[in-house]
């Protein structure tokens, strides 16, 4: 025990004296979480808060054009522009403006679109009421032209297309019902009320973010991003950790320790304890930043809902996984370069696999299966379950156990490799 | 002479490194008597550092048997670690710690506590002329100061046996002199010293017994006089060394 206390004192001093290393351990993760959350939040807002620029030329001063324009304006997805440089744009100007990336979408509703729909419907209804089944209904299509910036996401384009289709169908069905009423009234003794009155919405839906228990959770980009990037930042401790192990090995101080009444296991236990505190402080500082500083940057505040203790348990277990991984990299890698390159790339891969970059549910099936072997995935699920799904600690403990087993596996690998190195090096 | 009782007994020691067909140590048998300064000499790649690393428990031998102060190297390593001190070839200190902090850590690990540790650190810093720089980070030490502190770190717990792997390499004459003089005093106080060096004149003055290793074999052993008698009494140790190891470069 005295040996470990001495080693802890030494590791504490080594960390405290390395100002650059300390900055890396605390400032960089904070910066990473802040930047990534801000970026993701802006993307989120771009979609939700009229961030997408759409330029429209509506030459149809009638139902269809007005309905489309009004609905797009009210949808909150788009900032609608009717003018370019204070004048109504031509089709070419719209095309060029979208091609240059100034607007994400350009839309042209041709003149007389509603009139053409109305005439077409009228002809078809008249023909149908004439009882001549040999007559083919006239089909004169209306062409709404949509220009799309190639850098715009496909999902946005699809969303806009389906919205236009919905508005068009509404206008079309209103015209059909009007014409049907008019035509039927011609043939009936008693006048029929406008059939459009039948057109009432009868199907509604409600939406609720569901979590365990009675807690109402409204997820936002902060609730999603902070756990993800906190885990990512915590796993990056692998690099300074492995580097400190290699430095100690290269400068001979590890050898000196091992010629004293001090085992390699004691050396590792000391490092685990010291870096565990570092990781936990990292976690606390990121949480504090999320709660208190994010609003100052215009971000929503992180809401942990009194679950700091449960989150802390998961954070400690995630730290153990990261430190265990660092120990195995630091023991097996022969040089700083090997450790730095392998550790950074492997952490990015584990993060990508684990759903830090892209949610697991939208991954291809193979990667969805692979994701369950990433310790970052276990940590992320644990954090999400606590933060946004309101799960209790026992309900998420299995993720923590997986992380502890991963850590133990890494530790045993390191000890075995150290023994092999002593025997065969 | 206190060279009757054997304190290190090495029998048929062999070490193969992975990927090398030739052994680094090939059936070496040696005996180090208690209280002697044992010089382990040889050209580069002869196997000196390998031997020291095995005796300190840092490397496992491929074959052979080693007993240190009656303890088996294979079975009693924790006990051996308590009675040996090691001064490695490299400066095995924490550069971001001060001299006193380094010594407090190493002394604490060796079992020294409180006032005993403090007194011992003060004593050694004074002997080796570092007491005024004890609060300076090792990073800012000169080469000679680092070497002296490297030695102190191996002496803190008054080891029964002290292993020194080229303790004076790359330092000025003054630092070397302080180290050699103090090694002699430490030896007189009862510590057995196993010492490797390329400085043969230094070994000639310091060592009471010498073994010359070459390509993993002991090719000469004995007191300086015994070796001189065998190879020519008028020769200096360096001439004898060149005669028996040859003039070819080894690395």
C-alpha cells in the first residue's frame, strides 16, 4: 500500500508539472465538446428554425400558387425569398443563384397552374357525367420546377417534394369537389351543399418523447451531443496515458522502479487511480460547462435532472475502459509514434463504430451489429438511457459491466505482454 | 580481504533474445564474493548489460541458475529487490520532479519513512554535492549532476549489493571523481558492488575482481594481478583487454 501511495504521489507530480499535458487533458476536451455541440446545434437549428433559403417565383396568382407559398412560409423549415437583389428573379437567375449555393432551393410555379388544373378537372367531371365511358379523361399536367443545390441533403429535398405534393393534392381535391358539386347540382332537383364541406380532417396524431417513468424529456442537440463527445474526449486520454507509460519505459525510470520492491501491477494501479481522477474531473468539467456555460454561448443548457450520481457511475466505468485501453496500448506499443498514431486512429474508429459520429440506427446492418463491440457504444447507451430515457442505474449497469470487463481484458493483456517482454525481449 | 563468502552465484546463465540465433549470454558461470567490487568488463554487445538486467530481475534468463544472498532469482525476486540497489546506464529519474521529490519517491518505495528518509536524503545530497540544488527540477540539471543523483537513487536504502551499469559515462572529471571516491567508501562500509564500464583505467583502480565478457562468454577472470600474471605483468588493463578481445569493432 505504501508503495502505491508513493507511486500515486509521483504520478500526481508528473501530471501537475506538465502544463501542456494538463491543458490537453482539460481544455481540449472542453473545446471539443463545445465546438461539436455548437456545430451540431446549428445544423439542428438550420433545419428547424427557417435556416434553409428558398427562392420562389410564383407566377400563379391563384389557389395552387398561393397554397404552396403560404404552406412553405408557415412550415418553419425555410426562409422564403421572393426577390433576388430587390427584384423578381427570372428563371435563369433562380437557377444561377441556386447553382452558386446562395439558396438551397429555387422554385418556379408557372402562370395559370390553378386555372389549368381547374379546366382539366372540369372537363373530366363533365365527361364523366355525360355517361360516355369511352371518353378518356384529359390530362394536362402542371409543371412546378424545383432547383436544388447539390450540397443540400437528399432528405431535405425529399421532404420539400412531399410537402409540395401534399399541398397540390389538397388544392386538386378541393377543385374536384367543387366541380363535382356544381355538376351534381345541375342534375339534381334539390341543390346539394358544397362537397368540400365533407373534406374534414378526421385523422389526427399526437407526438410525445417517451421515457421511462413519468419524466417528460424533450431532447435537444445538447442532450444528445454532450454525452457523445464527452465519451469521445474521455477516450482520448488513451494518448497521453500511453505516452506517459512509454516515456517512463524509455527513460529507464520504470526499470528502476521494477528493481525496487515494486511490481508492474503496482505501477499500473497507481496510474489507474490518478488517471481515473483526471477522467472524472474531465467529466465533471464538461457537465458543468454544459449546464452553466452553454447558455452563454446561445446553446440550450444541459439538463441532467438530478442524475449526476448515476451519470458519475457510468463515467467512472467509461474511464476505466479508456484507461484499460491506454494501458494495453502503452505496454504493447514500442514508441511514442506507434502509440499516438494507433491510439488516435483506433479511438476514432471505436467512436465511429459506437455511434458517436452517426447514430447506430442509421448505420448499414453489418455496422449495426459491429457497433455492439465498441466500448464507446456501451458508454453512449448508458449515458443516453440515463439522460434522455430516464433509466435507473440498475437498468443501465450492464453497459458499465461490459466496460469494466473490457478494461479488465486490456489490463490482463498488458500484464501478459509485460511478462512476455521480460522473458523474450 | 572480505572475499570469502559468495553473495552472487551464477551458474550456466544463458540468454537468447527473440529473433537472434546467437545467445547474448552463453552458459556464463560466475561467483561474486561478499564485499568485493566486481568489475564486469567487455566490448559493446558483450552481454554486460544483459547480465546486469537479469541479476536485477528486469529480464528473465533463458537458462541457468542465479542465487543472490541465498535467494533464488527465479523464486525470491521480491526479497532480492529489497537488498539490491541499481544504478542504470540511463538517467532513470523523473525530469519534471526535483531532486528531493525523486529521492522521496524512490526512498519511499524502498521502505524508508519520515525522518529516516529525510535524514538519508539530506546525507546523500550533501555527500554528492547536490544539497543546494535539491529543489531544482532534474530537467535543469547538468549531465554530471544527473549522474550523481542517479547514483544516489540507488543508494538510498543502503543496499547490500549495488549494481552499477556504466555509472560515470559522459560526465566531467570532477563528478567522476566524486562518484568513484564515494563508491569506494560505500564498499568499505560493506556493500558489494557489481560494476560495468568502458573506462578500463577506472575499473583498474576501483575493482578488486574482474571478469571480461565477450560475445556472451567469460574469457578472463580474476583479480587484476591474476589477470596480469596470465597475460603479461607489464601490461595495462586496456592492453590486456585488447589482446584478449581483439581489435575488431563489435557493433
